[in-house]
């Protein structure tokens, strides 16, 4: 299960590179190619942020419970917000408004089914990284897509309770599953396009993702890619970048050329690229700066141990 470390370190490195340039303008001519001190949030070089923290919180809950307990995952997410647990620096930063509002609601009612934000306008991409937990725990299982979708909805609705988010998370899970199973990135994307989404999702939601699952995302010009943080735009940009680069380093550099939502975009580019090219492909001059890398290694080992029981 080496893919766990590939994905986790890819996510953390991608996010640490991206958040240092979060909310900056697009830069197509002289892109940043190295890790630097965080210009956006004034934290040290190599500091990952919310997307990695939320995956770690979800993994920690599974390790403790040896099962999916969605209220406990929500409690772990609250521990991250309230106690800065799982973080790579001494203070909370870069938490999306959607996540903050949802966790405030959860803290009041202690029911994960009632906390997620329903408003379509608030369906940002901060829900995506957590689904990697399902890729990890379902790797050696035969699971129906209806059961998978139930897990995706339960895990997502802690913060994002909307079909557009559910479909985006479903697409991310399926792509990672195809890659983990040994398919090339090209074949994995082709498999995404062939899937019958109408079995589980409405035409309105499917149409939102048409540039990924119907069109040729690779052939677009980079300036046609929206750089905002909503889940559809982030997934479009991620698949565009993955389709047009051939290694981890170029994928992350290209991600940050787009500007604006560099943090969340680069975290998912890093997650996918880590699975495609593996941890050994991540530049050593980047990994040497990653904060809490020992903790990431520890979490990878612990979840493997739980799954081997």
C-alpha cells in the first residue's frame, strides 16, 4: 500500500507549494519554481494547510475507531480548528468559509448530517482531499458504486451537502481508484468519460462537469481555465494540468501559474500526481522543506497497520 504515502506526501507538498502563492495573480511568463517562505499567510517554508489537515484528521479518526465514524471525523475536524491539531504551524490559517461555517454548525448540533452547507454558491473544493481516505480503506475491498456513493455523501456532508460536491468527490475518487489500480493517467481519464453518471446524478449536476467528462480538457488553452476555488473549476484545472504535464514538478509549477486558488488546486494536483508519479518523483529540494514529514510517515504506517488487522 505504498500508494498511501505517494498520495499523502503529494498532497502535502503540492499544498505547501501552492499556499505560499495563494490568491496571487496569474503568472505565465516567469513562474515560481522553488519552495519559498509563505508570502500569503506569513508562515515558514514547507507549511501545508487545510486540505492536508482535513485528510489527516479523517485518517486519525479511522485509526482510532478502526471504522468510518462520521461524527467522530467531524469531531476531529473541530479539533483541527479549535486546537490546531494536525497542523504544520502554530496557528490556524487558510480555512475556507464553507468549512468554518459547517463546523460551527456541527459544534452546536453534533450531527454531521445537519452541518454541511447546502448553498451551491459555497461548494468550494476544500471537500476533495478527504475522499482519499475512502481510496485507502476500500483499496482491497469490492464495493458497489451505490455503497461508495453513500460513503462519499456521508464524508462530504460534514461540510458540503450538495449534489454538485458529491459528484465532484465521486469523480476524484474514481480517478484515483483507476490510477491506484495501475492505469495510465490517459486511460483513467478515458474511463471517467465512459462512466454512466446518470445512474446516480442529475443531468444538471453532470452538465457542470462536462468539460471533464465529455469534452477534451487537454486541448484547451491555459487561459481558458478558471482559477477560482469552486469545486468544478478546481477539478477542471486539475485535469487540464495533469493532462498537459509529464512529471510531478511540472504539474505543481503549472498549477501555480494559474494564480488565485493556488493552495487547494495544487493540493489536488499534488495528490493525483503523487499517485501517478510516486513519492520518489517529488523534487528533493521540495521535500526537504516539508514540515512534519515524520508525522505524515507515522500516519501512513498507522493506517496500514489498522487495515492489516
